[in-house]
C-alpha cells in the first residue's frame, strides 16, 4: 500500500461545483417572482401597485436567500418530497433474486 506522501493530489475547483444562485436565492424562484411582480405592476398601472409589487419581491428575495443558506437546492428537494409522500412502505421490500 502506498504511503500518504506517494498519493497523487488532484485539485478540487470550487467554481465547477457551485449552485446557480441569483441575488443570493435560487435562480428560478427569484426570476419567476420578479416576472410575476413585474406583471402585476404593469397590469395595474398605478404607483401604489408598483411599490407593493416591489415590496413583495424584496420580501421574497429575503426568504429565498434564507432558503439558499439552508440548502441551495431546497425547492427541488421539497418537490421531490411531495412526489414521494403518497406512499411510504411500512418496511423495506425483500430483495428479489431471480
């Protein structure tokens, strides 16, 4: 067996493993809420609605940043949880050996 000094060290580049975040939150969620809030502001055409949609978007950004701090892929994890939630077997299935 090779000693620790003889092992080859491979560099690990963090850039290749970073999650895709936008403004500190998940990119899809941040941009979707921006689109919805902008649509609300444009469709109502009032200053109060524009300020309200900006405030809602800022609150969502803060919430999405907290989610990304916990886990950068939390929305996908939650959707997978909802998909698997319909059935949990009471015990594991035995392995089939055919």
